[in-house]
C-alpha cells in the first residue's frame, strides 16, 4: 500500500498477497472490502462500500461489500459502487464508473463500465 492511500476502517479490509494499492486510493470501508491476490488498484481509485438510501426520508446510510478477485486491475481513477464484484482477471479502464458486477477475464470500461472484449493473457 502506498502511504497516501486511505482506509476508513482497516479491520474491514482484506488484501491478498502480491497486491498493490496505489497513491491516493480511497478505500471507504463502511462495509467489507476484499482484494484478492496479484491485484492492482491504481492511483486515485475510490472503492465505496457505503451510501445513503434515497427512499428514506432521513437518507439512512447503508453498506454493501466490495470484492475484487485475483489478478484484476483497476486502472487510474476508477470508482467502484457498493456491492460490486470484479471478476477474476478483469481489467477496468481508467476513469470508469462501476455500478454493477463485472465478469472474469474481460476488459471493461466506460461510465457505466461495460465489458468490451476478452482479456488475452500471454502466460
């Protein structure tokens, strides 16, 4: 973890071996965040497990976990919404906004992020 990365509640964070959390990453852990092995979370990403319920008069706060599976890569400045799962080996392009689960083995980007093509690995 880079020293400028921030974690709201460290006890709600799990990071697997050989993973990288870049500069100015925000891990807003109202709910649990699980980061697998060999994962890259690039600079300025924001993983947000909590929000407010617009259906409630008091805008009650809720939390939903985020799961980033092994060998995934979140490029620079990606936003991940509460309750999202990023599949094994998925790549999320720079400045994407992720509101729904993304599948394994795909390259995804956009706002909202969608699968664009298969990720082909050389190994």
